């Protein structure tokens, strides 16, 4: 079955620094979504990417969908303590019906002030 | 709007006991989902429903049953709980359609099976 891998599993970042987390799928995706889960909370939708090579920005967050639609990345600039949490990517295979997503294992971000 | 709500928030069961988790959404969403979240393993889909009266198996369905008798409710049942079912359970809902739509998650139920 489809697998979605995220690296790194943990990211320790100094406040103010930049970092990138990566998401790789074993199959071609029709789209990819990113979610953020704060400690003790539930996943909250951040963004969806649909087109090959698409890039979207949300303030300090930049999301990219690969040309082959099998990978994605999330880049955060000038990390703040409010960025603490786990970031999940979730992909929908191209031939899948409905809205069934496969989630990656997540990147847990810890920020050192 | 309350969004997606789950009851209970916490539960401790003994091995072999049964229980039902309730999920309710007030957004008129067609699709509903049950996930479990274990440390370091992300979210794994247990069962899902594409409409009232329909359910389907997800990635890890064994040991669970579901029902969607009303559009706004999605129930997850454990007939005979096992320690391996200790986890955090999240319900989610979304719109239906050809494309993919964001999923709205409930606050979760933390279940411990001893």
C-alpha cells in the first residue's frame, strides 16, 4: 500500500533559525495537505497543494509540491516558540476515490529560546 | 458551531471490556473518519464513512466496528478491548467531492487498556 515518510522525525531549532521538513510518498499523489498539531491538541489543517511544482506561502511558512507529485516540503523561516508542535503531511493517491488520506509520521518541532 | 466533538475525552478499560466512542459534527459533512495516533506513528485510518448508512475499512480496522446511522454521528466500537488498543483516537470530517478537502478533527479521546 501507499506509504508516506517524513524526515526528520524530530527537529530541534534555535529560535530565529530556519529549517525544512520533508515528505516523500511511495506513489504519485493527486494532492498533498499539511497539518499542525500542538502538544496535547488535535491536527489542524494548514494548506493543500494540488499542482506539480506548486509553491504556497503562509507568512513564515513556505510549502512546496514536487514536480513528480511524490514529495513535498515545508520550510519555516525565523522560527518562533509558537511554531512548536508536530507537522504532518497527508497525501491522496492519484487513483484513490473520495477523500482518504495517508498521513506521514510527522516532524516534531522543538524550539530553543 | 461546535465543529467536531468527541465523547468521552478519557477512558480506562480493562482487557476484554467493550466501549463505544461517539463523534458528532455540525458542519453537514458527508465524510467522516476515525484515526488512531500512537507515538511516532502519525495518524492511521481505522474506518471511514462516505455517507449516512455506509462505512468502509481503513488501514487498521481489526478489533473495531463502526456505524453511521445519522449523517452527523459516527460511532467507533471496541467489542473486546486489548492493551494494543491503548491510543489516542481522533475523529474527523470533511466535505465530499472529486477533489480533496481539508479534514476537521475533534479534540480526541485518550484510551488506556490495562
